C-alpha cells in the first residue's frame, strides 16, 4: 500500500492514506441525501443512483476488495464565498484522480475507483436514453456508493476538515492486495 500512497502523493494529492475496505458501510442516509438531489445528478447519470446500483449491490462491490487508498485535495479559501478557489480545487482534484485512476488501472485492472461528485467524462451523460459511452472509465462517487465521506476519512486516519477557510475533496481506490504487482 505504501507504493499506492507514494503514487498518489507524486500525482499531487495533498494527503493520502491506506484505507481498509472492511470499514466501509453503504448507508441508507447517504442514499437519501443523493435522492434529495441537491446536486441535480440523481437520476441523471449512469454513475449516480439509481443507475449505479442498489446499496446492497454497491456494498457487495466494495466487499470484493481488501485494500485501498484514500486521497485528498485541500485548498485554502480567501473566504466562504471564494467560488474561484472552490471551482479550481474541484477541477484539480478530478484531474489528479483521473490521472491516479489511469495509473492504478495499469497496475491493477480490477480496482474500484470512487471519485468526488458525478462522472464528468462526457459533456452530457447519455443516461437514460443510451448506454454509457465509456463503461470501463466511468467513475461513480463515494457518496453514490453510500459512503459517508467524513466517516471514511476518520476510519482511514485522515481529517475530513483541515481547519477554518479550508476545503477538502476526498476520493478512494479499492484494490485486492494480492493483485498488486
Ligand atoms: S462516461 Fe459519459 S455516459 Fe458514462 S456515466 Fe460518465 S458521463 Fe455518463
């Protein structure tokens, strides 16, 4: 796992730590938050609920793994309304995670990356009219799988909140340790 953490830090993430998939819980409360649709992606993407699977299915998918890495991008905002920093940090985190996922998939093709936010590979998602354009590259979010991100951070030994004025995006990649070269 040290190799994955080093890879993540080399990609540019602010923080990275080993994650134990046995601690992950797919929670109905998180799915309820998705269903409230504040992000307006519920029912609008193959990567999001309900298309990404029931909680039973996402829990079963995560239970296939016995190792993983949690990665974070932390930014310092000028104030609570610093939209520019929020937007840049989100974009940077997604770029870093896309790069890390591409590299980890070369090492461990059967891994499960869970990003922050909806899949943004396509300008417009094909859901529900046509199949996903890139099912092998599509990225679901930690929340879509029912994970309470603050709890996952705590269980992995990383802060969820780095103090006043900071903003942190978190994502993870699950692997089977025996698949690591
Ligand atoms: S890859 Fe494209 S079609 Fe598939 S979930 Fe992502 S945005 Fe939608």
